[in-house]
C-alpha cells in the first residue's frame, strides 16, 4: 500500500501513533451516539434518524483519519493504481460475497421473505450516500491511514492482519460482543486490507465494503434483522431460525454463512498475494 522504497519508520513511533488512533476511534464510536442523543438531534425514525446517527459517528472518524494522516505523513485518501478498475473489482467482490453468504443462509432454511415496506427512490439514494460515507470513513481510517503507517515500520505482512484485528476490536466499542461476529469482522478486515494492499490505495477496499453493506441493507433488506431499515430496500428478506446461520438480531454478521463466504474470498487472495503483501 505504500510506495516501494518508502522511508522506514520507527516501529515504536508507528505503534504509538496507531494505538493513539485506535483509542480516538473507540472514543468517537463509544461517545458520539450518547452525546448527540443528549442534544435531541437523534430521535426521529426513518431517514432523518439513521442519517444523523450515522454521520455523527463517521464524519468525525473521516476527519480524524485525514488529520492523522497529515500528521504522520500518510496520504490517507490515496485511491491507488487504476482506481476505476479497482473500484469496479471491489464492487463485484463485495456483492458476490454477500450473495454467497445469503445463499448459504437460504440453503440452511433461515432466509425468508419479509413483510416489506413502501419503496422510495429518494430514501434509497440517501441511504446509498450515507453507506458510502460510512465505509469511506472506515476504510480511510484503517486501510488509508493505520495500515500504511504500520506497513512503513513492519511491512504489509504485519500491517494487514494487525489493522484487521484493530478494525474488529473497534466494533466492541460499538456494542459488538459475539465471538463469531468479531471473527467475521476480522476476516472482513483482512479482505479489505488485502484489496488495499493489492491496489496500493483505497479504491478496491471501498468498493467491496460499500457493495457488501449497501446490498445487505438497501438491496436485500437483511440489515437490520428482522425488519427493514429507515431507508427501505429493493426487496425485503429476513433471517429467522438458527442463530448460527443468521437467525439472530445480528443477522449475517454473526453467522457461519458469512464466515464461509469471507474465507472463500480471502484464502485465494492470500495465496495469490503472499509476495506482494510483503512489499506493500
């Protein structure tokens, strides 16, 4: 993800900056929602409530990522080589991964049609923009700033998995507790980290992350589970029954269907990129 021949950083300084970055991110994720709720700005249902809630967390994350990158000499929003092709490839990977996970859920018998809701093109468009802001902020923070920062000290073989672990642990501050859900976040972080390392920038990682989250929420209506989000969805599916296959409030995020799908994407990529990661 960093340019070949980039100046090596002090491991101690890189680690200190990365830990500080994780602490700041955890504070934002943990404290922003109750602080905004106290002002009365969060309280509306539907589009308004979801938009304010999401932007209250992820806009500050994006700002900190950009500022942190400037302070540590990292081009946080670098899109990488061939960004258009990388973005398209990432979109295809993310959408395919979600469909694989949903397919396994269907085979297990947990995927069923939901009650649905009136379809609004405007609310779906707003939802798509909000999802894009959310995933761009996360990718900028982790794969745009922290991953290349650590890579300049220890190389990509260390930076990619370490940042993926930090990505998963940050969600603990957001309320995630289930071990399977954390495992899936870790594997997802590896996928996005590998895509960023491969393309030396964020385009592929943003594409995959946006396609997965956007399709899950706005295309298939699988998040939240059960029910449908404030932005609506093209079709409404729910996951009911076996929690191991998605039939819990956490849906696919806490399912082995998602684990299998992510591993099917990550393992081949690791095998193909072993040498490239070391040079990232």
